[in-house]
């Protein structure tokens, strides 16, 4: 799905960069960069946004939907992959170059001021209501018409699904949500 959507925005010349928020080991970002390289596309960037320290503890005062935080994700050490390890994964495929940029830190600190002007594709994998909400609010206004919003945890984590529903309702977004695999889903931003 990610490869197909990446190829679609390139074929249709939807303007903008690519971003993943919550990259774990970097596989999806590596896939996007590989498609750019295979397509000989040199004028787009893949943004790699992560704390590289795992999932933040839930902020229940401001985001009560994160109560329970899906098995206390913030305590799972295997979700904290250092940025240097992710960079090494890019290097192994000869894909770490000027078209890959890292945004290190909590989404609430990095995404509202993220330096990209326009996005063609955004893949959100934040696991929490807060992470999903912050990413949507910061990045969706930058998503070009015809671009794709992919939500990795949409069918797996109720708080994530709720963040998407609340954001879409607030913004009047009515494009259909398309299931990918029972877990992930996406929609295409209309003109």
C-alpha cells in the first residue's frame, strides 16, 4: 500500500515531500526513499520524525482518551530505537543522503514547527490519541490536494481511531477512509 501510494503521488505529480511520524526501525521511510531513488526523483525529501526514545507517557489531563495507553506503550523499551540505528538502516541500502531528514523529539515539540512547506504523503504511526492529534493538526494543512493521509494504527488502537474521527469531524473532512489491512487505513485529500 505504501509503495503504491508513493508511486501514485509521483506519477500524478502531487507536490510535496513525504513524512512518517513514529518510524520505529525506519522501514516505511526506507521504502519511500527507495521509491524516490528508483523513480529518479531528486526534488523531494523523506522526513523521519520520531522521539527515538519510545512513546511518551500519556498526558491524561489533556488527552483522556489515552487512558490505559495500550499496554503502557511508554514503558516498552523495544520501541525506543536510537536515531543512529535508523540512520544505519538507511545506510545499508545506500539511501542515507540529502533527501532524508530527521526530526528528533516529541511530536508536540517538533511537528508544529516542522520546516517542510508541502507534503504529498503523510504516514502517522504515533500509537496514541495525542500523537495522532498533534500530527494531524501540524501536518494535514500542509498536505497537498490529491495527497494521502495514512494512519497506521487506525483499526488497532481505539484512541488513535478517535483522534482521527474527532479531527475529521472538526475540520469537515468527508473523504472515505479506506482500510488497508484491518489495522492501517488512509484517505486521499480532495481538492
